[in-house]
């Protein structure tokens, strides 16, 4: 009393095979397997994106993102000066 014996499990398994058939069970098993694989892949992708986000927050070369955006490239300075001269 109280536990499920191996014979009870075999009887339930046999009934499930009779009701659903082996082809349907094989398809269901494949669907469950692919769902688990996709879930693990999504979890790994989330971890790698989290790592990228954390590394983007750290200043590169001692400068913050705002400092890098505010600095002008030499080409931008030339364009700005040229546009200013034509005004």
C-alpha cells in the first residue's frame, strides 16, 4: 500500500500505447524533446545577451558612452567647419 509498483506502471504504459499508438507517442516525444532543446537554447542566448549588456555598461578606454558620443570625428569637424563657412 502507498506506492506504485512496477506492474502498475507497466499496465498504465500498455494502456497509453493502446490508446495513442506508437506513432503518436513518437511524435509527442519528439515535440517534447525539441521544446526542451529550444528552451535550453533560449536560456543560453539570454545569458550571453546579459553578458554583452554588462560589458557595454563598462567604460571602454576610460570613457563613458556619453563621452564617446560627444566627441566628434575629424570628418565631422571638417563638415561642420565647411557648412559654417558657407552660411
